């Protein structure tokens, strides 16, 4: 019987994570950012691997955010959820002030995966731990 079971959304050589699983994994990575950075440091030195890791992390964050929004909507949530999420990240101007860079340069670093970031309502929002790690290096 178990030989006939195939995980829903199974794809060879890839994985699809969504819903509560995405929220749990994204929360674990966020809560253990320093460990994540140490674990992925060697891969982040390679442009192609950095791009792949950044894309995977952004997709995971998007899936987690989407699930949270679905939960909030079903519970009668509103724009307040989005505002709360936005308040946990830095704008490109705020990140630029911390790093002594222009907002344009911060956007370039976000796009290239050097800084962990996500688009929220068409604006780059920068992960504060990523900014701090960049400042420390």
C-alpha cells in the first residue's frame, strides 16, 4: 500500500513546500539566522549557488507569508498583518543608512542575493540580520 503513495505536488529533484510546513521551516531559519549563515557561507560564495539558495529562501518566505495571509483572511484579518510584517524588515533607505550605501546599491545587493530581502507591495524589504551580517563583515 505505501508503495502506491506519492507525496502531493511531488517533483523529481525539487520540493514544493507550502502551508504550515513553509511557516515552520521559514520560522526555524529566521530564528536560527546565524547558524543558517554559517551553514550556507561556502555555498553563498558561489554566484550560481547563492542565486539558487536565495531563490529557494524567497520562495519559502513567500509561501509562509501567503499561508499567514490565508489564515488571517479566514480569521477576519486585514492589512494590519501586512503592516506588521513590513515593520520587521528594513526599507532600502534604512538598510542603506546602516551600511553607508545608497538605496539603489541596497536594491542591487538584494537582487543579487547578497542581502536577504523580499518584495512587499512592489518595494524591497531587507532582512535586518542580513544587513547586520553585511555590516559586521
